């Protein structure tokens, strides 16, 4: 039987496919390639170019393949864009998941692990954040991901679906082999943007606000290596396949870094001065997001390998130096 990975040509999806294949699993990938890259799909995975909003296409995949579990990454994931184009997020994330679940229910596929986010919490009252803390998103991206979690819960009651929602904090880094890494067009995430400076692709990095209530005024985030996130998906899938019940897990390192600290770490890793300029706040950004991942450690047996930000940024730097244009030419 196979594992179906939706969005398996994207950043976290492609890394998860590599880990699944390394673990000896048979993997089917569906991706519409709007933001993902065909070259990011592991050569041993069977690939279908399709959109999860296309019911007929999804039905075809479930009919052609013997799927025992689904890992769902296929979604739009940029905070800033979700504030300027919220309907894109409702369409891609919520409507897309609706169609996917309709097709899963129709084909009797009942196990799903899916990408959720720290953005479901909004501005936390205390850190580190626990899964039981209140969820009140400050941006539309987080709102659609929280609604996806609720959708799974109702579908579970009605149709016996079992799900695990993984609330990621800030994914970064690249596969240790250097074969795959982060590539978005346009790039909006902090670590790849910082590394564009030493790579000669931009002359400075903008710091979005330095008047937050944090130690240096810039936003605090919990940065977690993408391959550690990928491992958590395999553990969550195994948990469901052993009969585990619906669950939600935070995935982070439990340590917060300010934007300025991330830039400083990248200066050390690359040996480049990386000029930075303060610019206005970005809409929808909470001041501070730090995970407690104790539950994932305890229940799933998750053991993140990369707990040092310098090492995480080194893996990203290796990828961006060898692939300055991501998966594109030159
Ligand atoms: N950020 C920044 N400059 C940039 C990109 C991001 O100052 O060019 C900040 C952003 O405001 C946030 C943090 O870096 O506080 C991480 O942003 P990213 O988009 O990487 O991830 P998010 O936290 O939105 O998931």
C-alpha cells in the first residue's frame, strides 16, 4: 500500500517524501506545480500533476492507487499574501481540503496527517505555546488552517476519519544531501531572503518592524529544520496507522530567536556582513511564537536532530549556494 503526499513538490512536502522513501515507503505525489517544482519530487515517487480542488482528478488517483494514508501539504502558506488576498486562501486551503476530504470519504481512505501552523494561535498569552492554548489567529492564513482542523474534526465524527494536525513553527534549512531545499517565487521567508544577500541577489534584508515588545524590538520565532518536520509526519502517520486517535501537535525547537539574531547567525555562517534596514511592520505578524513540543516528543517519540540555528542555516546556505535560482535555470 502507498502513502499519498499532496503538495509533495513543495518545500516541506518534498523533504517529507525523501524521508518516507528513505524509510522504505511506497509514495504517490500529487501537486499542481503552481508553487512546487517537478525536480523536487523524489525520483522513486509516482507523480500526478493535479489540483486538489479537482474532484475528478483526485478520484482518479484514489482509484488508480492503493492508498493507506494521506499527508496533506497542498495549501497557500504566506502570511502577507493571505492578508491582501484572503479569498485565495479560502479557495485553495479550505475549498481544496473540502474536495480532498470528499474524495477520501468516497474512497474509504481514513487516515490523514496535515500541515497546520503556529499561526493558528495568534498572539499568544504565554510562551512556550501549548496545544491546549487558545487559538485566535491574527492573519487569514492561520484562520484557514484552523478551519481545516475544525473541518477534519467534524468529518471525523461523521465518517470515522482519523487525523493528526501538525502545527509547524518556522520551517527552514535544506536536505543534508543538498539535493532539495527551499524555493519560493517570490521568496517571502526570512532565512532564504537573508541568504540572498551573501548570494549576491539582493543588497540588504528588511527587518519588518523593530517596535515589538521583544528583547530587541524584532519578532521572535521558533526555527525548526525541515527534515525534523518531515520526520514528525512519518511518526504521525505511524501513530494513526497503529490506531491512534485524532490529535494536534506543535513542532518547534522550543527556543525563540529575534529577526536580528537570525540575521547575526547568518552573518556568522556565511562570513558576509549582510546589511539590514528596518522597515514597517508586516500586517498580521504576532510578536512572539515559541513552541512547546513536549507532546510530540512524548506521544510520537519525535526527536529533532537539528537544534542549533547555526547548523540549520548552514544546511540552507549549502542549498542556496549550489542552487542560487532554486530549481530554475543557471
Ligand atoms: N521577516 C522580516 N523580513 C523579511 C521576511 C520576514 O523581518 O524579509 C520577519 C517576519 O516579519 C517574521 C519573521 O521574519 O517576524 C519570520 O517570517 P517568515 O515569513 O519567514 O515566517 P512566518 O513567521 O511568517 O511564518
